[in-house]
């Protein structure tokens, strides 16, 4: 669990990390070993969920021996599927991380919403609905693992 009291922002208690897959964790359907290590490290303090329409058909094989929970969403209603999933978990206890317009509703609803620019770019709806915009998924992991970075960025 991550607990942070961010001056002039809010107190946050995060239990779950909800990640988009393609464009956020994966590029062209592939996840690097470095990202896998970051996920493993973060999973020591948060429950990890990966949401995807699985455009490249790689997610199941990529995480077949992991403790992360994979949830396949529809290609047609991905934005609403992601939002519904987050609400079932309890948005108040979630950090949502994504880059696409279909991530924008979950990013907005989550207690903490992070948009990743990454090599595939980011949809404008995801950018506008986020609390934080980071250039790369590695920066996201570093911020979640070093909460003083979040405090420095979000305090009023």
C-alpha cells in the first residue's frame, strides 16, 4: 500500500495499480525485461492489474508466469470497460496509468491518474484527465516507488 499526505492536494491511500498495456507498458505489444522488473518491484506494495484489448495478442504469453492480473477489455467499448473495472475495484484506492484516449475515463476517476507520453504518444483526453503527465513508464515506476516525487509534483 502507498499512503501519501500531499499538502494542498489530498491524502492518498493506494492499494491497486491499474495499467493500460499497449502504449503504456508495452510498445508494439512487447514489454522489456526492465519493465517486468519494475512491475515485480511495485507488486511488493500494490496489487497489479493490466487492462488491454490485446491488439497484438501478446499479453497472455508475456505475463503467463506472473502474479499480475490480466483483464481483457472489448475493442469497441474499451474506455467504459476500463472505467467499470476501476469502479469495481474501488477507484478511491487506485492509481490508473495509461496513454490513450480509451484510458481517459479511468485516469480521471482514479484517486491518482497518470498519463504516460512514451514512444507511442498520448491521447489528448488522457492528458487532460490526468493528475500527472510523465515522459516514460520508467519515470512512473520511479515516482510510485519514491513517493516524495509525487509529493513534489502534486503539492499546491
